[in-house]
C-alpha cells in the first residue's frame, strides 16, 4: 500500500486547445487512437501502487467521467481503491479567480480525509511515464519539503510557451518557478508534478487563500521557495505538454515513430484505458497503409500515411489521409484528400475534394460536423 494519495489536476486558465476544448476537457482528448490523455497520469499512479486518486474537473465533465467510470479498468484495487471525481464550483464569472487553489478549497474535506501522509499531484494535460513510488522515496530520502518534477528541453523558444520553468541551483534546489517567456532555448520545463506531505499541502492552500484570491499552487510554492527546501528531480523519456492545438497534433504524430513510442510505452508499465469489444480493423484490397497507427473497428479502403486513425473510422476507396489525426468514428469519403488535419470525433467528410493544412498550422474539423 502506498504512503501517498494522488491528485490529477485540471488544466489552468491559461491553457486552451482551440476547437477541441469546446466539447471536453483535455484529459478526455483521444490520444494515439485508443487512449485518452487522462489515462497516462492515472496509470502512472496505479502502476506506482497509488490506489486513492482524486481527479479534478472544471468544465464539460461528461466525456471524462464516462471514460473513467469507477476506475476498474485502471487496475485499482476493488476493496480499498478509490477514484474520486471532484468538481470545481466556479466562484466567479472572472476565470482569474477559478484557480487550482479554489478547487482544493471547494473539496477540502476530501483532502483532509485521505488517510495518507503524502500527496502526489500530477497534471491531466501532460503525457509521460514516471514511477511515482521511486519519486516519493527519493523525496523522503532527500529530506526536502517539496519535490518538483521537470524535463529539460532545448526547444523552449518555440514550444512549451504555456508552461512554467524551474530555475535551479547546482544542488538541484529550486530557486524559482516562472512562466516560460520563450527567451531561451534550453529550459527546465516544470511538469506540474509535486510531492509533499499532506500537512504541508493543506498549509500551502490556507496560506495561498490568505495571501491572494488569485494565487495558484505554483505561485504559492514559488513564494515559499526561500523558506522551504524545494528540490527538482529530472524526468527522462518521452514528454509532451498539450496546451494548445498545435501541441496536441504534434504529440500524436510524433509517437508514430517507433523510437519515440518506445521511450513512452513499456511492457512492464502498462497504460490502462477503457476498451471495447469492436472487431479488428478490416483492410480491403484497395487499401494502402504506411507508417501509421490504426485502431480497431476501422474500415480502410483508401491510402493512409503517417497518420493516427481512431477507433471505428472509415477511409473509403480513393481517399488519401496523410500526416493527420482522425478521431474515433470519423469518416473520409471517396476520393477525398486529407493532409495535416485533425478530424474530430464522428465528423463526416463527404462534400469536399481536399482538406490541406501544414505541419505548423494543422487544420481542424469540429466534432460531428458534415462537410
């Protein structure tokens, strides 16, 4: 039994994926054909022995709640395990007040009642694998007050612009948590992952509430960096932060590469998800599929290259799908070309001859639309 319980946070006010966020939170986004983004933090926790998990939801909760269900498919222990979905009551029409701290205050009793001395917090909009049991032990052995997980990148000028960065000293002590302004390429991207004692977590919530109604957890931790022993731990392996439409598109398409996928997926560290009993994908004589991820239940008559195809999709004869992400239930009609696009769930492409975007500006067709 773990000494910690888990919290999976919703995305902050500054994070928004155009089009797709209109229908569901980022945690409910289809990812790589068969997963949802929320599957990664929850699987990291259950694989690490954490079976008491709080998942925070801010907007459009239906699809996320339906997907998570009771949590049985995440291998949570049925006798003592618990997956709680906690909702934020908006305190104001002004989103600046609807912070993660406000969400914790709305659900303070659930946090206080968790029978564990430590808490591990992870985001619902980042994709990575991490052994939280090892991270917790490192935190305890170090004697630190707070441990933060970060990933070092050399693309911070162009990417991760909605993320925070950590400034570290030579001993990996955290000097500050700041917004990434894109003024340097080499940065330590903060993965919004914290380890601390539950007591300290509750103290920080109370202090943030007293200092400012708009404080976030990252801001109060940054405020306390001079007083508390806050340390950073480097993450290795695949890491993606889904903070806008372009990052969602690239996170999917770059994992088509087997080497990139191998740095995320491990046979000994399964990523759990809700499954269904649909039939295998059927490839017709006219089908041509290269370097793609195709989920079950599809009917493929046309050409698919360098793309991610979700469950139950149809690609009809003569259709060409390249460098695209097709979400579950979508249909691409005869002789239609789709390139550098995201086609949302259950969309039907039948009246156009071509949809063409670019890798830097992929196109989007909204959910359930017929064009």
